[in-house]
């Protein structure tokens, strides 16, 4: 039996933009995508610390490495505003024998979405 486990998380990222007219997703700084071992178009869960909303979307790679972009697009843009703190999480299925030394990738960022 496989178990669904937290694969990676970007903890307390700051929303930098919201674009209601984009076709959906969350745009993330490529540096943070790499650090969290995410893949473009991978499903993520987003939790807004400021207002408690939770939603699912998928990752789009930002244009510039290290710019700190965390931008909600499409309908998700209605669930947070720039300045809100969010947790971005991905999950994966693992066999029990893979869990002996399992540790998810936890990425901590500062108020500018730079790696801590």
C-alpha cells in the first residue's frame, strides 16, 4: 500500500502579484522551484495564512531567477492579495520501504521570498 506524503513545501512565501486575467496557476521564482524540487505544471496545494483559504493549482515557472515571484493567476487570484503569506505544498505517493529515511524538501524564505 502506497502512502500519500508531503513531498515539498515552500513555507511562508509572500504573494507578490495576482493576475485574474491569466489562465490559472501559480507563478513561482525558478530558484524556489528548484529548491523545493517542484516541476513546472506539478499540482500544488496553497494555504493562505492570512485568511485561511486553501486551494489547488499548478506550478508555472517565473521568468527571472531570484526575483522572488509568487503570483496567483486566474481564479486563484481572488484568494489572496499581494503581501499575504502562503504555504505551497506538493505531495507524492511512496511505498512503505521508501519512508525509512524519508524527509520532504522544506524551503524557508524571508520577507522577499529569498532562501533562508
